[in-house]
C-alpha cells in the first residue's frame, strides 16, 4: 500500500500539470504532453542530483539495498529486484564521480 502511495506521489506533479495546462485553455494533447514531460523529468532530476553529489548516491544505495533485502525476505521477488536495480544504478552513479 505504501508503494502505491509513493507511485501516486510521483505522478502527482504530472497530473497537476495536466490540469493546470488544460484549465488555461490549451488542448488535451498539449496538456498530456506537458504532464508526461514533468513526470519523466523527476527521475532524471534525481539522477542528475546523484551524479552531482555522490554522498547522496551512497545513501540511496544503502536504503535501496536494505529495501531489497527486506523485500526478498518477504518473498516479493519482483519488487526486490527493482530495489536491487536501483541500488546498482545509484552505486554506479557514485562511482562515475571523479574528484
């Protein structure tokens, strides 16, 4: 249930953008395109932040590893694999930084 809430929270800015753009008199197509752009921009912004500040990448890696271990322990293999992938991506981002 918490995972659903997190997913909806990630979609909220995109949905708000769709509503705002359409309420200002623009077409549904333009409103949906703007909403998709905002929704896709959030993970890319997180990736840029992780690349810019590696300690955040290490913190995200640690949290993702703990979440993956908990999910594997609960028998949720698909969700655990997603967390493990996030941990590998965050750790790779931290490793690409050169002082």
